[in-house]
């Protein structure tokens, strides 16, 4: 499944590069017009970057997702809640923080609609990224699964499977 997506993205990039040839021939510059009508410089040099992130210290977070829970860490000394979770409190210079469940209700405080996507996200329809202030006062950044969005909108934090990759992750949806 993931390999299919990768191949599809590669095909789209190849098509773009072919189209770019024609544009450079006629205009002398690799500048295309994006979906919003804005000029976009498309660099011909390509950087391949695949993140591999050690997650041992936050393994509980992924175990939580599998159980449908979104977990954060909490410093037992200063009570700061960290989300995304981290295992160290820089204020107290402490490790091995406690795990706590994030509340599932909050309020949308900011959002942006992504209609010009980076090539690696080009297989998604336009999507909304939002920041919600959750009931414990902690902000969470996530995709917002909603046709309409409004600042101040009540949202629910939900564990979902994001297609087409099939990843288990979390998102916000209107209540
Ligand atoms: Zn602390």
C-alpha cells in the first residue's frame, strides 16, 4: 500500500518534470502557476529524505493510539503536560515522565486550509490543519476532519486510521 503511494507520487513528479521541460524551453525559467494562480519556482534538484526517528522513549504513545487513546507526558514535579509527548522535562531536568491521557474535547483556536500541497502530500485532497486548545489547556495540532471550520468551534480529538496509508493517528472533528 505504501509502495503504491510512493510509485504514484514518483509518476506525478515525473509528469511535472516533463511539463517543466516545455516551460523552461519557452520561458527560460522553471516557474509554474500553482492551483491558486501563484507563480511557483520548481527546483530541478531533488532531495530524497526519509525520516527515521527513534521512538523508544515515547513507545507508550503508539501503544496508546492502538488502544484508541491519545497520550501525553506529565512532569510529576512541575505538572507541565507535554504534547506531542516527550520523556524529559527541560525545566526540571527530569526524565521518565508520567503518562496521562489527553482530554478528548477542546476548542479550535487556529486553522489553515492546505490547498497547495508539498509533492509528498499531493495524493491527499485539500485538508485542514488546526490547533485546538484542549480541556486541560494544552494545545494540539492536528488535521481537522470537517467541511467547515470556525475559530472557537468545539472539537473532539479522535483516533483514526488515515487512508490511503492506513496509519493509526489522531485528528480533530467538530462536536
Ligand atoms: Zn518539570
